[in-house]
């Protein structure tokens, strides 16, 4: 029987070892004092005397196999086969492959040993554990329970969640000796937390071992990283651990630098994808072993096994990077809410803006608001000026160069004092239709979904797929629609040609800058890629506001305001001459919220409207996508809750040849449809359970994965 461990043996290539070396290796193996477990079934091996049955979670990641499987524990593996270790087992052996009372055969597959018991519920013969990959118990009961809760919340499999939660093994990192646990630091001084009415009280509660929950609206400027570091220090001072999750590597580096400046080395770990597999696993092991009590990282760090967790922090929860692109697509905010509830620890959701979900946490009483008064907000924020359609129509410079005179003046004046940021929308923002007179979004009369124009000219809802004839604006009674698309590249090129003597730096998908010096320069950036200027930007131009507000998505206004406030927060305060110019209609709600610097007020109004219309997050929603017949058949037999409402299905945009496939989307040449299933508050768990059960049954009937694919995503970010 072959070993089946995936190693190449006797390839005969250029790298093959000479016969003399192979002979030495064989002799060393023969002289080994301790027998090693071979990656194959233990034919005739004696079984452990105590707790001879191991329950294993196999790494299959399919719903109909989302359960534990029992295996016999050989006596040779008794000492190392502990709960939480990685193992390899034979999986897929038939009932006929039984030798000497034990099942054999099947392919080798990775898994986790969950527990050991005295007897098995399975009456047939058991296969034996093939190998204990490592004696390191990486799966604790707490992490297992959290992963199970996340899998149920998002209608996914436990194995898929553990792939996100437990990093791949690295032997050299595992063999490294753990360092000593540093002594808890002293409680920090409030510092800039004094700018917030209840900020010092929040820190004192953390240092005293309390578990406050807060939604924090941070003031503009770079102090946010130091404020998070002080919250972490206060938690460590109480003898507990802390976990901070940020959307990308750049903000993670800022919090990391703030913690090093405040605490020194050895108190925290940094978990980011840029660290590499060995370093990341070494840091993760230090967290699991308890030698590091504070963690800063990106999305995957939400599962970090911090000992005695006392605080979880998420920064900028509206960033799409907080939603995982792999099944079952968990969101950092929801996972940290689960951890705060299960571990009874403190919770801090912070950002310059405010999402509707954050406003709901405050409205429900689950968390308290933590913000500065209006006087401090006005002192810290830059001056915001707007340029609307009427000004553009009367402005000859705007008609010639697509930039209003006010923007040119602010840009020229700002370059005399420092760098100027120019934010331009990403290429590919496709606006929805809106009233040509008052700019109110065009929505379906049946489900309030966004209307889109088809090739034939008719209007069709992007949610339920119904045609809309005789549309008129419910706000002003107008009958004309408009859409506007402006390319970002052309705008950036024109600005560069207009100021040939000024250095032009770009930051976007191809190259993202981290910082820029405090010198006159033109910094052209796409949303989310804005570098930090030393000393702050002298001014900022937010161009083509309609291209962001017009995205065909429920979150278009919220996302546009988040991007604008994120850019404006990098600008110097108004007292230092900082000015922001936004080219968008000033009467629109997100623009008004930016002018007042009031993201919380905007989120509260959005929440009230969504509650009235039954939109998320007040309702729970799931997206079911796949080929048309598969989606229809799946929903017909899904056993949805009685209060579920199905919207659609409607066609999904295809993937162009040569372009990467979107997460959960169709491949090149495939034609998919998507249906949205909406349930009222309180029915979200029932919806997830029904969809998970139906998908598991469908996959079981499909056998070895044949049949048409159906994909499920609970609480999708993009619902149109």
C-alpha cells in the first residue's frame, strides 16, 4: 500500500539524492529509537486502552459532511493524540474494505482531533488515525465553539471557518521556544481620549476589568491609532488580553507603531498577510500559548485565540475588506460581536464615519455612543465647500476642463502650503438612474429596489426583476432620468498637465503609497488608497461625487460619505487653513452630512428609512445565486420560514474573459441569476438554518460534486 502522503519518491530528476545518501537515510530511519506513525492505516495496530475513540473534524468543507467522524486511536499515538491537534486520517473507505475488524482504504485527508471518548456511536468497524501531524493543540474548545457559531450564523461549514481561523502549519515556527510573558503595564493616561466626553471613563473601566461596549466616532486626524493603543494598554493593565482588527496593512502598521511607542517590544503581535507564513504562524502560536496578550491584525485576526480576552476593537467597520471573500463570507464586525457576547468582554467599534449597523447597535442599547461634542468636532474638522450643478452650469472653466473655478482656486492656494489630495472614483463605478431634476434615486414601486435601463430601453428592477413602465419621481413628479459616468484616469491626467511644475504622485490599485512628505505636491488617489501626509494635507478635492453616489447599491450614500470623510480626516483642521471641496449636489443627504461633519446623523436617518422599508440591517437577507434552473429549484424546496420574502431572481453580470472571477460570482461564459431572500427581525437564524439544510441535502444528492452549483451568502454587502 502506498504511503499516500503526497511526497514524491524516486522521481529520478536532477535533484534526486545519490544512492550513498539514500542508504544513509534508510540506515538512520532503522536506528530511530521511537517508532513514528506512518501516514497509512495501522493494519493490526493495538488500540489505546483509555478513550480509544477519536472524534475528528475532516477538512472537507462540504455541508453534508459538516459533522464529526469517529476513528480508532492506535496505542502508538495515544500520548500525542490529544484534543485540538492536527491529524491525518483515511477518508472515503467503503464498508467492504475491512481487515481484522478495522476499516481500511480511502484517501488521506487533514483534520482536527476534537475529542476522545470511550465508545463510538457508530456500530461498524472504525478506521484508525493515520498520523498526528503535530502534537501542538491548535484548536481550543473556545475557538471550536466560536467557529461553530460563525458557521451556523452564515450557513456554512465548520471546516471552512476553521480554514480561516487556524493558519497553515510551519514546522520551524512551531519548534521555536516561546518567550516569557511580559508583566502587565500600568494603566495609561487618558491622552487625547480627553477630547471625548466619556473617553477617560471608558479607559478607567477597561483598566478596572470592566466590559464597556461603545461605538466610537473618532475626530479627524492621526490620533486614532494612539487612542486605540491606549485602550489596549488599559486592558492589558487589568491582566486581560486585547484584539484589534483593521481593514488593511497600512492602518495595522500605524496601530503597531503606536503600541510599540506606548508599550515597547513583546506586548503584542502583528497578524497580517504581508508577514509571511512562518512569521504569521509564529506570532499566532505565541498568542495561543499565552505569551502575547494583545493582537493587531487584518481580517483573519478576528479569530485570534487571545487568552482571557478583555477587549475587541474594529476600526472602520464599513470597509469592504472586513468581509471575507471565502465561504462562508463572515464579517469581522459580526464575529467580534459574537466574541464580545460569548466572552463577556469589552467592545469598541471605531471610525471617522458611522455605518448603519453601528447606529443600530447604539439604538438597540447593545453599545453606547462615544463621541466628542460639536465644538471639538468643528475645531478638528476642515472647512467643507460644495460645488453643485447650478454652479457648474454657470462656470465656464468647469465646462472647458470639468473642474469648477472654486476647485482650481483651492488647489492652487493649497499647493502654496503643502500637499493637496485629489480623490477620484475608481474606474468602473456604474451609477444607477436618478431623477434628472431632484436627483432622487429611481426605485421599484414593488420592492424599492434600484431601477436600471436595459438594452431595449425599458426599465427593470435590479432586485425583483419587474419591469417598470410610466415611472415618475415620487419627490418632485419629474419624468426624466439621468445617469453620469466620469473616468478617473482622464481627470488625473488633466490635473497633472495643469500643474507641470508640481510633483504628481498617484496612489491606487497598481501602487498604494503609505505616506507623502510635507511639501507641495499633487496626490491623486482612488478612494481608500489615500496616503497619509506628514502634518496633514493643505486641501483636498473630492471629484465626481455623482459617480460614487450613483452606484447601484443600497449602501451607495453611506459608502460615499465614508470615503469622503476618510479623505477629509487627512486634511488639516480649518484653523490651520484646511479646506475640502466636493463636486456634488449640495442638497443631497450625504453631502450635507459631510458639510456638517455629522456621519452619525446620516446613519441614524438611513437606519430609520431602512426600518420603514424593511431593508438590512433591520431585516436579514440572503443572496442565492447560480444557474437559473438551479436557483429556482433550490428555493422551491428550501423550506424557507413563513415570513420569508423572495425578490427575483434577476440576471447577474457575467465575468469577462481574462478577468478574475468575483467571489461567489459566475465564471467566464456562465450565465447566473440571483434571488434575494428577506426575513424580518428574529427570523435570521431560521433563514440561515433552512438554507444550510437545503444546500447540504442538495450536495448530498449530487454525490461527488456533480450538478449545478448554488451559492449562498448571508447578509451580502452588495445587494443592488
